[in-house]
């Protein structure tokens, strides 16, 4: 009986150490991003740095940030995508259910490789472009600043079939910080 309890304690210690390392990594990535942002002037470069930081905390290899333009969101920066993606997915609109849900609820969405939304016939050129990129997992998160929707952060992976909970939490934290970065760069 005591041996079983010892195993529980060992697992808890390993879990705590893993959680601590993940938090340290997120903190390091955010610190490094902050330093790097002070060295660039353009919004475009800043957004690309944010996308690359999101890769570090999630394991994603492709990402984009879309900024509001009327009722749509226009592609402002993309990293790890093909030129065809940038042309086909230059706008995301409310005709995409995921985008409409984010606009309405201010909550992100995570799609795994077996999610029907990634496999059903695509009505939009953006979804067709995403499929052509070979992404198995996709996250689309709101970027909010002062209670206003300031954009969308999308990241995807060709190798991970679903983002683990710790990666989801880290991506939410990254998206939360990007709104302030956008506002700051636009004010400069």
C-alpha cells in the first residue's frame, strides 16, 4: 500500500517539475519576444516575431495574424506558409463559422486532425488554402485589446494532430499579449 502512495508522490513531483519547466519556457519566450520587439520598428516585423514566439510555445510550424478590416480580417503577417496560402487566405470573413464564433464570443477554437471542419468540403478559399497546407492541427484565437477584437492569431502544425492543453494555454497567453503589441506599434 505505501509503495502505491510513493508512486503517486513520484508522479506528482514529475508533473510539478514538468509544469514548472513549461511555465519557465513561456516566461523566457515572452521575455525574448519583448526584447526582440524593441529592436524592430514595423508592425509587420513585430507580428512575424509574435508568430515565431507562438511556434516556440506550441510546436506549430505555420502561423498567421489577421487584423480587422470592416467585417472581415485581412492577412497582416504569415510565417511558415506557402505564397499560395497568403494569396488565397488574404481575408477571413464571418462566412467562416469559426470566425463568426470568435467575433461573437471572443473565444478561440482548436481543431484537431479528425475535426469535421477540417475535412468537410470547403466553402471558402481560406479553408481550401489551409487544407492545401497540410495542417493537422489548427488554432484560431482572438487577439483582444481593451475589450476590442484587435485581430486573430492562427497557428497550425503539419506534424502534431492536436495541441495539448499546455500548448493551448500558452497560445492563449500569447494571443492575449499580442493586442497590446499591435496597439503599441500602431501608436509609434
